[in-house]
C-alpha cells in the first residue's frame, strides 16, 4: 500500500506495523491454551492484533532491530527465568530507542484514531512536541528524547495482599494483559 511513512515522512510502500511489537503477541499465543483474545470481543480468538499500514520498510526495519534485542535480552528472559534471576537482566543501547518507538507508535495511533483522551490546547502542544522529539530521536536527528523520558516498570504477581480487595484474576491480568494508555495530565509535569 502506497502512502506517507509516519516516521520518515517519505511517500513509499507502507508495511503493516504493530502498535505493540509482534513478539509480545507471539509469546501470548504460544503460551496460552486459548489463544489471543481482545476485550471488545473476548469469545473470539484472533491471530494478530493492532496493526496498520504505518511505516515504510526502512523504518519498520529500524524498529525491528531494537525489538529483536529487547525480546532477546529483556522480554524472553523475564518471562522464562526464575523470579530471582530477573534482577540480573541487562539492557544496552537498543533499549531506549525500543521504548521510544513503542511510546511514539502508541501515541501516534491514539491521536490519529481519536482514542486519546480529550486534551487542552496546552496538552495537545505537549503531545505534538513529544511526537516530534521522539520522531527525530528515532531517526538519529537528535541524541536523546529530551524531557520525554522513558521508564520500564516490570510487573510481577501479587502473592500476598488484602484478598477481599483483590480480584481473583489480578495476577492473570498482571502477567498476560497487553494494554496501552495515553496519560492526560501531562500538562502539570512538563510546564
């Protein structure tokens, strides 16, 4: 499909791009007895989710290299190792571009599809600045993502807690859910 690549902004053949990297859904599909399901229609199994004709082959390849490293060094070891071994996970120069690429894709898709929360003009200006800053970073046009930092928060099961207040399905959600959000109250953080 011909179109304008959202990252490099050149008119090229566009590839099907995943919002959340494909390796996440491959893992879910490979480790689930019931396959992948979406919350909108939980009784129907799906083969793949959340993809659009979004990036050209070159930009998709750029993202794929970072995704492969993240999957190899963080994602798979985190899910395959014993809990004590998780503290030893190491990341390299590929980690920040990977995280920025996921943040950039989710925010782009959310803004273009109208799935982002309603924003004030100031908040919208901050979002536009973040998208452009991240785009430039991903294209090696700037050295860092500036004030639009990235953080990884590994989540594990809850083994002990107030059972009356917790859902019986909380641990399943924490270990297997794939969710994306655009944080609305960024105005006070960055201004």
